[in-house]
């Protein structure tokens, strides 16, 4: 497919990539560099990161995947599977070798590859300036989800999966079979692989409907066989059928919407999703989009998911431009009868593929920057994010036994080999633990807290300083506060005696 603003053949001969550089390469460099330099410890401050690192190290040490809980004292031995096992192992290896900067660098590479592949796809369909705009909107949707979590590792796979399927539809071809290998990798990295299977169904329908009548029966067979093979490819993991069923089980959890990332998107302050919707709405009102019914329904479905659950905003941001690009390019060419200008020649010149030398040079440059920042410990999590000093104090004072901990502290406590009351594994804790936790710790209900202390024989409490449960422990004569900083507060029974006799 060609850009709506076409250049003459004699001009194309002059349009070799400028110094071997291309827009996708530049965007990738800027994205990775921006994450390395402009983002400090916030990327490393997700409550689940320590949990993923610890689970990955456990798998590496034991050469096995845990099928029961080893990390809590509330549900020990309860069936639980590390469904993101491969991501966790990769994170653990990178962290062990390169520390926090290595983890952020991996995130930066995943972001760079995702945006570069998306931009290359768009450049084949729409003018470069709009391709860059659509890519920037996609980045806006990803920006608030840049955390050391397995979902970032599969962004490149998601982009490759959908761009290749959309290209097959537009070229009236069957889906490429090499995607099946990506599906197996995806299924072992993150549970979102189910999205790849599900979106293939309407895309297959779009391929069948949009194809010439004489080819439809062939495409029914081709796309149907591909989807069956993709499902089988997703089963090639230690989890097997359990991995395929897990995403559906997750969506059925009772307290899922109490977790921040599963809450509806909020618009009380600036939300990147708002910007994305406004830009696409403006272009639609200008008559620059005209989608098939199937693609329109896919977009509406993706938007509905993004509005219901904040974590799906990133998926909507990535996939929307892929579904809109062909229509936008065709309508733009029909409405805007423009002659190429010097600016168009410049943008077109950077639309060529980057040279191998420039790619290697860019990679080496990013590695050097990462190494410098690593030496400066630029990406170390702040002590405000995790109860580092509080746990050090507790260990020094001999505080032991079952702890009632804030949800955000679970992953860090696991990394310190302290059995937890709760952590980020909502699929494990949903009914028995998460419900009482919400009513007790989050809402500060004294009756629920009383019940939790007695049922689990709580011997110390580690909370965020803004927890509503503090009122209960401060007013209860059976408890005393022995530590507080900006990250955490510790309570112990009033008769507790520290190692130094206090």
C-alpha cells in the first residue's frame, strides 16, 4: 500500500533513508531513551514487581513451576499456579544480572519495538505525519502502564499478531503460520494471550466478508484451521488447559473491581484515553473514517473494555490505529488532493527502512546510556514505595509471627521471605481473604479487624500511614505503635518486648 501523497519514481530514487535512519527507529530510540532517562523509580514501584521477581527466582532455583501457595500464611498449600512463569523467570534473570536498570531497559526495548512495528505498519497506509500522530496516541495510552510487569513483555507480540492479521485481510491472504510460534510464547508469558485468540475470530469474519465471493469458502477453511492451530499452540505450556481457562476464571472473581487496575477508567483528571478518543472523534467527524461493520464492532468492544477496566486502555490504544489506518489513508487521499512539498519529501525520506548499521548503532547507544544510569542507581525504587526501613526495624527488634500487611506491601514482604497475609495474587485471595481485607484494612471496620486478628493470630501489623485501620489499632489498648515513617507504620501487642528489652 502506498501513502496518499505519492512521489514520482525519479524522486523515489533520491529517497533512500537519511543516513540509514527511519521514523520507526527514531521513535523507538526516543521511547526507550525517554523511559530510561525521564522515568526514575516510579516504573520500579509497582507492588507486584517484587513478587514476580521472587516467584521467578523460585522457579529458576527449583526448576519447577509452583502449583500451590508457598508465600502466604493465610492460604498455605492452596492450589495456585504461576501462570506468568516465563515472564517471571526472565525478570529474575535480568534483575540478578543487571539490577533495576536492566529491568527498565527491557521495558524500554519492549516499548520501542511495539511502537516501531506499529509505525512501520502505519507508514505503509497513511502519510508519515499522521502515522507518527497515531503512534504518539498509542504511546499516550501505554504511558500509565509502563511498569515492571509481564504485560509489557507481550506488547510486541500483540502488535505483531494484529498487524499481520490485518495485513492478511487487506491483501486477501490467509494468516501467516509463523504467528503460531508467537502464540505459544505469548501463552507462557502472560494471560492476555486469550485476547489474541478472541480477536482472531472477528478478524477472520472480516477477512471472509471482505474477500471476493469465489474465495470465501477457501478463507473459511484457511482462517478456521489457523484459529484451531492457534488454540492448540496456546496449550503448549506447563499449564496446558488451565492456562487457557485462567483468564475466564479471573474475570469471574468476586472482588476483581476493587483492584486499581481493574477499576473503570477515571476522567476526574487528565486521562490519556480521553485524548485518544477526542482525536479519533475529530477525524471521524471530518469524514476520514469509514469502517466495516466488523471493524466498528471490534473498536466499540475494545473501547467498552477500556472504559470498564483501566488496564485495557493500553490494548485499545495499540489496536485502534491498526483498524483505522486503511480507511483513513483511503479517505485522506480522496479528500485531500495535495501535491508533495519539501516537508513531504523529508518525511518520506525517513519512511524508508533503517539500515542494519543504524540499528546496531542505536542499540549500542542505548546500552551505554543504560549502563551509565545503572551506575548512578537511577532506577532504584524509592524507600517511599516499599517498607524497606520498617521491615529492617522489625527484623532488628525481633518482631515475628503472622503479619497483617497492607496489600501494597505483600510483594516486598515475600521478597524478604516473610509469609504474608495478602499480596497481589487476587486469584488466590479473592473470596476468603480479599473481602475481609477490604472491609477491615481498607474501610477500617473494627469488628472485621477484631475477627482477623483472632482468626489468624496476628502478632504484628504493617500498614500504609494513611490506612483507615490505624484508627482501630491506635485506640485499642491491646496494641501499640512502635515504628512509623513516610512509607509504613508498625503495631505490635502491648506486651511485646524487643530484643533490647523495650
